[in-house]
């Protein structure tokens, strides 16, 4: 699956996106796998309340299943005007 990082998440991890092989069942499981990789992932996902997630470009929840998902995107909450 392709994992995409935006804004400060990208800055902390140091990558705009990456292909990830995972057995994670949910977004939370994926995050748990990622934070064990390196400290930079742990720093990026330290406070998931400051993050949003989209699955295949649809806003979703951290307990959402990943079955069949091709892209997961992590980004801070957006504001606009």
C-alpha cells in the first residue's frame, strides 16, 4: 500500500510517500507498525489527535479497516476560508 504524508508529518518523517508492506488490519494498527520503525515515525504519530487520515482519498477514521485500501494519507487538520 502507498502511504502519503503531508505538511509537518512529511517534515518529521522526511518522506512525501512510501510503499509499505503491512499486515495491519486498521489504520491504528498501521500506525503501531510504523512507530516501531524509527524515532522519526514515533515523533510524527505521537499525538494522533493532531492528525487526520484519508483512505483512497476519502476522509476516514483511525479505527477504519485497511482491507482493499491502496492509499493511506496522513495530514494535520485543515482550515480554510
